[in-house]
């Protein structure tokens, strides 16, 4: 009978080992699944944050470019006005020179 008891104990140990292995595989699968889900959430959150940051950067750059464009336009307008005024002052002299040239 001792032999029967030993064989039964071995068989019971094998069954318990199989059950333990099965439980370990289930737990490992669950841990992997949770890790994948968490990784997916992190990726989605990262994309959302990066898109938000990109939009903020684009907005700030547009504002900066708009301000710079206004300054350049203002400087260009001022330079054009100075050129116009300078030309206006010298217009009568230029007309007189051209007319005098053709009279000769």
C-alpha cells in the first residue's frame, strides 16, 4: 500500500502543479493585458498632449509673425511716405529740367 500512497501523492502533486501552472498563465496573461492597456492609454495621452502643445506653439508663432508683419508693413509705409514726400518736393525741379532739356 505504501507504493499506492506514493503514486497517489505523485499524481496529486502533478495535478496541483498543473493547476498552479494554469493559474500562473492566467495571471501572466492578465498582467500583460493590463500593461498593454496602460501603454495604449499613455500613448493616447501623449499624443493628445503633443497635439495641444503643437497647436499652442503654432498659435504663438502666428501671433508673433503677425506682430512682426505689422511692424514691417508700418516701416514700409513710412519709407514709402518719405519717398513720396521727397519726390513731391523735387517734382517741380525735375519737370523744369526735362522741359529745359527739350527746349534746347
